[in-house]
């Protein structure tokens, strides 16, 4: 590590996906991990307790990137820090000012428009619910596990309804996702990356959310992604470029 780059530690939930290409259940942690790899910055990926997460970020949300002694939360802020200071231009390579602006808009779209579908797939859909139930609550005693899991699930479902993603019911949410996937399939590049020849922050944002949707343990959603051939091929290219 060069003297100009402090030590970097990416903090994550204490749960393992069991799949090498899915290092985290959090698409935002995955996004930052792939950004660090794309920027060729050495880092350590630590699974930490929920109590320590809250000590680093009072909201209890991840990711948190430890930059030396500084705890920096929020995936977008972390990516901005990487691109502006830690590895300047590494996430917007080859883009002019307009391209940079568009790339960050795609990253914002992924965070706000795609992430709720990842939540709905895992927490609202009964076919996906066994995955977070086992990953986050499986180690608890049965009586405590069921109580805590259902409380947390109700909170997540309330958040999804509050965002208007499931207010019209799960079927309407599902139809909305299928439309979004169709639009992304039509927009996906036949070669290269989302904004050109080099992967950018646009690829990182979109990839993280969509890659989590194709987690092998949720085969019905993975099949939705696989059926969009151009989108699926682009995801594989981003996966290879950022591994």
C-alpha cells in the first residue's frame, strides 16, 4: 500500500451468502467492494457485529468504510471519495463532464429505484423470505428467532409500503419490476459497459442491485435476470471486470 492511501476496511453484516461471487447480502456493500477492486485499492472486508455497526454509524446502516481512523458511511459518499481522492477518476474513466453526470444519475437510479425490489424479493415474497430468515436469524434459539425475525420483517414491509413499492400489493410490485427489467434489457450495451468501453460508477450501481437479484438461492428471480440475455451478459462482464 502506498503512503498516500490509508488503510481501508469495508464493514459488513455478520452473515455469509455461501456463494463466492456474492460476498455480501447487502448490494451496497457489494457495490463498494467492487468499486475498491476496480480502483485497485487494497482493503480488508470485515464481518462485524450489529452493535459495532451502530457504533460506527448511528443509523445502523451499511456499508461503512474505515479510512484510517475515519468511519465513512453511505455507499454513494464512499464511491465519491474513491473517485475524487483515493483513486482519482478510477470510477469515471474516459467520461466527459456530461458522461460523469449521467453515470452518477444511473448510480442514484439503482439505489432508489432498484434496491426496493431487492428488499421486496427477499422480505415480501414468500419464495424469497427463507433466505434472509436463515441468514440473519438462523443462529438464534427457535422462539427468539421467530419473534425477532417477524418483527424485523414487519418493519421492512412497512418501509416498502411507505415507499409506495408494495402499497398496491405484491403483484403490482412484481409487474413494475418486470417492466423495469425490460427497459434495462433494451438499454443494456451489446458489448463493453454501460457508459462506454470502461466500467464506471453507473455499472457499479446497477450491477450491485441486479446481481443481488440473481442470487442462486432465489432461483425465480435469477431466472428473470437470465431471461434478459443482453442484461445478463452485461452483468457477467461487470462481474469479471470488478472481481
